[in-house]
């Protein structure tokens, strides 16, 4: 596994125009274009050269298995970025000096350094990634500046310092831990983001019975209430805009949830294992619903050759007619009660305009001949249909075009048809089977559209994609969906860069941050 992870970063270096790191008989520091790709030294105290501007992903990874012992690190003022896992898992690291020049500290950067005791974070830090100092079990002294722009979830999970911060550690409106004793929890006013799991240790012994989230909270991170097995009720604020994936995973006592109007997406695995759940209110603004939202467990389907969801039963969904809530209820066989105001996220009918857009695909694959992972950049031009949704231009693309573009990559998937249920099926990891309709413009000029009601199944259960349907001259329906929604469901990353445009990354998982 370690060799496989390292080979990925070699491939990443190729994509970035860097040379691959040497692991033996090479200089102490492998530096390419200002990026420290790998440290090959003998350990002890390490002073990184001032020519380094960025410490690359898993740069010190080799030291975790080649016998070297890094005890302390001094990072020069030339460095602005520390990438994912750069110092992850260093067993003897006790001290690190991070200069104020660093503004970006990625996920898992120092995760699992059991002897690290003191950390002073830079004054101008803009981003502090998930699990950055998780499992640093000796960490007792942290200087955390008020200027942190964005703190992701569980940054200091399982550290002594975190446990000493009181019941509700809060920084710049972000609640980054819960250290209380359970019961009926009321999150303090002034919190705008929740970036923690209330049951951190997944001990299956939580005694949290209710949670009240105050008005003003706009985002709740992934797995926030996961494994709160005694949680019976929760009050969510009207200000909430995002509820992370697996939010209520394993909440086996939860019976009813009312989701607020501001949500636009119901993330994957939201109610996984919520066996007592009977009622859910889904607002009209929700246009996309991820996979395995309502399952009691997952089982292996030998026919599909993948794990599928074993659905929860006896659920009533409340919502507005004609919305994703109604489509999901129909697909799952649930009772739907049309008792909510509002209409679907986009107009039921309208006019869509043709468009094209070129995307760069970071395409990773394993080369059998050389025995290495390879990264290539490929340019693909998609034919879109676009409509104005009041928030700029929204583009919709065909599933089959995306499937063909990613075929052969780590995120390959097949698009099929299940005749008995009249459903489009998505099969991850399957080679794409072309039907000859890919990468062509089916229509000329503006076209009337209607909201797509086509049923899509993933992991054997319905998902809902925000889509439009265009009908051709032969009466055939053509469904188009948002590229980011496809990435969200199939877990590949879709980003936009000012200098590169759309980039599809077939290694990294989907992230709203991009």
C-alpha cells in the first residue's frame, strides 16, 4: 500500500512537470521548480533550504519506512504552501517551525506525529485542512491565530490540546470540536460553521439526545452527527446552506428531520443506518440527491459486482410537488406528502442555448509495461446546453460524454439501462460501453427543455441529478446534467482555475472547495 501511495505522488509530480523523487543515492533534498518533492536525508534536525517555496505532497513520506528519524524541522520564510501529508506519520518528530509566510496548510499535513508537542501556526494562515494534526497524541501547546480564513473539519482530533479547550472550542465563528458530556446540546450563538463530529471517537456509546443548532450557522461539515446513537431530535437553522455527507450516519435513534429551505443538495450517505427514521422534510431548493441516502446497510450484489444499498423502509417524505423530493420518494417507493411550499430549483420548462467548453482531464493509469503509475493531461471538448438560472449561466452535459472522456482512468464508469425499472444505471469501475452517440451536438440552435425526470440509479438505488431533457426530431429524449453533480455522485474532482479553466482530476475525490 505504501508503494502504491508513493507511486501516485510520482505520477502527480509528472503532471506538475516535476521529476520523480529519488529514494537512494540522491541529494538530501529533491527540489524541482521550487517544490520540495522528497526528503532523502538521514533524519535528526532538518533545515529546509531557502530555495523551497512549496513542500509537496508526502515530501517526507520516505522517512516513515526507510529507517530515517526526523526529530525537528525548520521551514524557511520562502515557503507559502505545505501540501497534503507532507510530514504525515513521522514517529520521532517533536518540533516544527512554521514561518508566517505559510498561508496554506493542506489536509493530513502533520497527521499521526505522536511525539509532536508544540505548534505555532502562522499569523496569515488562509487555509487549515482537514485532519491536519489529527492523532498527534502529545500535542499540548498550540498557538492558533485569529486570522485563519478557512478551517476544515477535525483539524486537531484526538489531541490533548483540543480536549483542554472547553465544551465548545470556537475560532472565527467555526466550532471545531465538541468536548461536552452529551445530553441536550445547544450550540452557542455566533457560530457560523460546524467543522467537527460531535461523536469524535465513534465509540457507539454516545449519550447525546438532542442538538439545537442556532440561526446564523450556514455550513455543517461531513459526518457532523455521525454515530450519535442516542440522538432523537435535532433542530437545524433556516440559515443552513450546506449539510455535509454522512451527516447522520448511524444515528439509530433518530426518527424525524426537517431540512431547512436553504439547502440545494442532499449529500451521499446522509441517513445511512438511521433505522428508526420515519419522516424527512426535503425543501424545494434541493435539486440533487446523492447515493445511499436512505439505507440500513450495504450488501454485495454479485450481479452488479459491487456493494449496493439495502434500503430503509417505512419512510414518509414531505416536500413540494414536482421537486427532487417527490422524485426520490417515487424511486424509493416511499410515501410522499406534498405539504411544502415552493417549486423546483429550475423552471419546469424553458429554453436552452448550445455551448461548448474544453476541460483538462488529469488522467491517471497504471502502465503494465513499465510497472508505474502515469499521469497524462488530456483536453476534451464537451457539447453543453446552457440556461440562465438567475445565478449566471448553468451548463448541462451528457452522462455518456463524461463516461467516454473518463474511460480507462481511475474514475471510469459505465452508463446502462435497466428496462424493468426504466432507469439509467451508473456502474463505477466498469469500462464504458459506447453506443456511438458520444461527443456530438445533437441539436442546432436554441432548444426547448423540460426538467429531467429520468430515474438514475447508483449502487442499486435512485439518485437525483439536477438535469434537463431535450427532445429530438424523432421523439427521443436526451438528458443533460451538471458536470459538478456527476463528479459529486461518482466522486471525481471538478475544479476551475483562471489560467486553465475546468480541470477534472481522476485521482482526487470531489470537493466543494474547488
